[in-house]
C-alpha cells in the first residue's frame, strides 16, 4: 500500500464517536484501519454500489462499519465513512 487518506466526512464521523469509545473499542477501530491498509481487497469486504465509477466497500468489525474506496492503479485507500451500530 503506497498511500492512504481520510475524507473530511470520515474524520467528522470519527470525531463524533471518539469521546464515547472505550479502550477496547478504540483497539477495534485501530485494527480495522490496519486490516484495510494491509489488505484492501479482502475477501470479507462487501461492495456498496454507491458510485459505479469509483467502487467502494464496507468492512465490519464489532460494532463498527468502515466504508472505504481502493484504487489499485494508484495503490491508494481512501477512508470514506465510519459507522457505529447502536
């Protein structure tokens, strides 16, 4: 992986969740980020079909759902959204 980036929306999502996270939940989010960076084309991801011109995927871990895009030509992951199941 050459690059990764965060959209402003992802950063807002994280900021909104951050104050309510336990230490264990922080570890889940960190590991989720690391898993995507290590292997963006994981077999356990699922497509979102938001924009056919720019495919994106979701990956779940614990109460979190991470939305990201991967451009294999640029070898770049862009983290789009972070959701928490209530």
